[in-house]
C-alpha cells in the first residue's frame, strides 16, 4: 500500500501503529536512501561472516524484510542460520509473520521491548534504524546489553540516521535528504508534516557519538559498511 499518511491524515506524534504498519514497506523504500541495496548488502555480509548454525537477532525487525531476505539467501546457499526478530509493535509483527508464512521462511518473531527483553547469547545482532527511536539516556545500556550477549567474535550491524554539529553542513544534509524524498513522490507538505511528527521521537546522534557509544559498550573494531549523506551503517565486532 502506498504511503500517503501525511497527505491524508493529521498526525502529530509518529508511532508504529496499524496505520503506519499498513504502509511501512512503501515508507521504508521511499524514505531511506538505497534501502533495497542496503538490505541486500547486509544480508550478504552477515552470511559471509557468520558460521553455519549461527543465531541472528534483528532488534526492531518491523515487517521482517531483512530477516526474510537472509532466510531466502541462506536457503539458496544451503547455509543454516537461526533468525529471530524482536519488535514492540504487534501490528508490524502481524505483517512480518504473514510474509514469513507466505514465503515458507523459518523465522521466529517476538513481541517485546528491547529495553526489557532478555536477548540470550547470539552470534549477530542487527539494529537498523532502531536505536534512534530509543531515548538517548537508554542507548548506552542497550548497546552494552548487545555486547554482553554476543558470542566471541560476534557482530553488530547498526544503521542510523545521523546529524552533524556543523550547522551549514547539517543544513545541507537535511536539504539533500528532503530533495531525495521529494524525488520519491512525497510533497513538500508531507515532508514537513512528517518531520514535525518525528520531532523528539527520532533523535539522531552524530557519527562521533555513535562511535563513542560502541566503544563504551566494549566494541573495539568498527567499520563503516555504507553511508549516504546523513544515513550510515556500521559493523562492529566483539574481539574476544
């Protein structure tokens, strides 16, 4: 379904409810630059790095797009990988389960708040555009919990929208991103209304803040996997 939420509705506070879930896949495709290539890159990357039988947990898995792509690629390669998606939106998970059933994908989905959920030990965590929706004061604890739950040599793949403290550069980032969204068919009014609805809901860090959070959690090896203007994906490895 096409995302016309901010054309047809007056939404003051963005949340992941049923009306957002209904259009979320289209919203992702048109709001996150290079969304489809990024999913392909991340799915390829985890299958290159993870051993057979590994456990991957997607925190904030929404409608399950990444997990389903990994499941399909692993099946085609004959690679065994256990997949778990964690999300606190029942509406998102309902759609994820329907898609998994339709594809015959062996993926488990858990409805839980990642602040409270006991992760258990895993070989990989993915946190794509999730931490930015968590209150900044809780982010260090979440990343520390991820680090502690990773097996030795486990990986975290971490995508975020970022900002910079350089005012002119940040304004250029924002303008470039708005131009991108406008080119995807969003009106200027829709862009402005969504930005207002996300105010104080999506709170981006700087690149330096994200690296500091990763170091504070215990990660010593980090590398940018993908970047486009104010969007960034980092891979971090637990070296022990």
